[in-house]
C-alpha cells in the first residue's frame, strides 16, 4: 500500500487520505500511489487548476477510483490484445527478416486519462455538472486519438459489461472539433448503462 506525505511531516496510508484529514500537495508522491498496476492516484487526480483543496479525494472516492481503474485495466489489456498486437503482427508480416529483428518487443499502448476525480472547486472551474460522477471518483475522461479509437474503446467497454454481467453508469463519446474523448463512469451501485454520442 502506498503512502503520501501530509504537510511534509506525517505519513498517511492512501486509504485514509481525505481533505477533512489533511491538505496534501499534488506532488510526484501521488504518482507513486498505485490504484491498479497501470493507474496511479496522481494520474486520476491531475488538474491544471490550482485550488485551495488540492483536488484530493476522500477515502470513499479513492475506493471508487480503484473500481473505475479496474475497468480501465481491462480496457487497456483488451485494446492492446485486439488492435495493437494485430497491427504489429500485420506490420511484422509485411516487413523483411532484418526489419523484424530490428523491431524489438511489442510495446503496449497506455490508456491516457484527461480528467478523473474532481473536487467541487475543480469541477466548478471546468464547468462540470453539480451531479457529475467525477465528484465522487466514479468517472474518467479517456483521451482518444480520433473517432475510430473512441469507437473501439466503446465496443470493448460494452463487451466487458456484457461478458462480466456488470454494468457501468455512463459511456459518452464526446467530440469537440478535433478533440475526442470518452467519458466513462462506474458507480458502486445503481449504474444506468447510459450510452451517448455528443458532437459539437
């Protein structure tokens, strides 16, 4: 279990971290607190806005983030299996023997998070809804390199829900000019399986 510094004097385990307990600075130490093998607390709480509350989640929000990151781990694994490995295999078959040797091991593509947990202050600054799943650590905005990748991510998330018989709350493909991302949310209970395409 990772630890994070509190006011540079005390240590607090990640499951106790809460704005009501202490004010934590957003430092590289949060990046060391792993929620799952490929996602950190720092990554899931990053923001460009400097706020008094430091955008630090409560212990309940951290548990929600862990649940959400479980889904993101499955998305990462399946996307790399289905698409990255397939494309690499096709490139490998098309290249000559010398080119194959020079390519080296296959690198997995990470899932990049634009926005995860948001405190009330951060949510207000970004113009988020007062009922946003981001406020309780149940949502993440996943960066997509184009509409095609967004559709592939969406298909995988739907497949995961069907195969696991667990539901998500929101799967929203959002397009704003050239920017594309997926807003994905999973609640502890009461998930609505809401699927929406938003193009502006």
